[in-house]
């Protein structure tokens, strides 16, 4: 039982309730917004690069 030994002693486990608080939702929202902005920026940059390549051919 390697997983049990890596987690600690079998009787020494904690149960987390998994509450969604502002401290959880705010960083998730910021990370998601940043991912959308960077993804959009990369998509536009690639599209412009393809258009420039196509026009020069």
C-alpha cells in the first residue's frame, strides 16, 4: 500500500469540506480571465502572421 504510506498513517487523515469562498473563486476567475486573454492574443497574432505570409507569397 504505497499510497497509504505516502499519505501518512492510516488513522491520521483529515476530511476537508471543500467550501467555495471568495479566496477560492477570485484566483480562479483571475486565472481563467488571463487564460482567455492570452489565448485570444495568440490566436490573433497567428492569424495576422498567416495573412502576412499569404500576401507575400
